[in-house]
C-alpha cells in the first residue's frame, strides 16, 4: 500500500464531516458514523447527529450483503478466488444445497447477484421490522 499523506488526509477531514452532516440531514437520520479505510487500515473516522458515541450499534439488516459482496469482489480482484466456480469448491459442506434440479452448480456470482434460487435469507429480521430502537437495544 502506498504511503498515506497525513497532511492531505487531515485536510479532507472537514470535508468528510460536512458530507456526513449533509447526508444525515438529507436522509433524516438521527446519527451517522463513517470511516475512511485504505487497505486494512482505518485512517480516520467520525460521527454526526444525536448519537455520536463510536460504540453505538446500528441495525444494518440487508446492508451486510453489500459488505460481503465488496469483500468477495476484493478477493476476486486479488486473484484469491473466482466468482464463477461452484460454491462447493470453497465450502464443500454446501455441495448438496448448491446444485439446482437442472444440474446447474451455484457459484459465488449467483449468490452475489441473488440469482441462486435459494430461499429467503432472514425470517428473524422480517419479523422484527416494526420493532422500535429501544426494543432492539434491549435485545443486546
């Protein structure tokens, strides 16, 4: 990884904070946390809104799919894995569920694009969509 220009990074901090405040206002969120990552290093982070404790937990629901996809595509870009070979090559225990009736072998590409044909992903969360923030916090 290239060396980080700390002076330039410091100069961007106010701009990132301004963007965070604008996003929180535009989407009417109580609080927002952000971080700037390069490689495996958190360069800077911050928060805005009514809850600015960096240990605050957020309900992210299906957003985890986006993070997983980004991680998988990063590994693909590094040549560590391929998204076009059967999933069973990475997780042999999935051999029986990652093959369709027609014989198609499910790949990471299928999983990432939600075209695998597997059943719904999270009935637990679906049952809690109307749960208040206080009720969700009480679960922890």
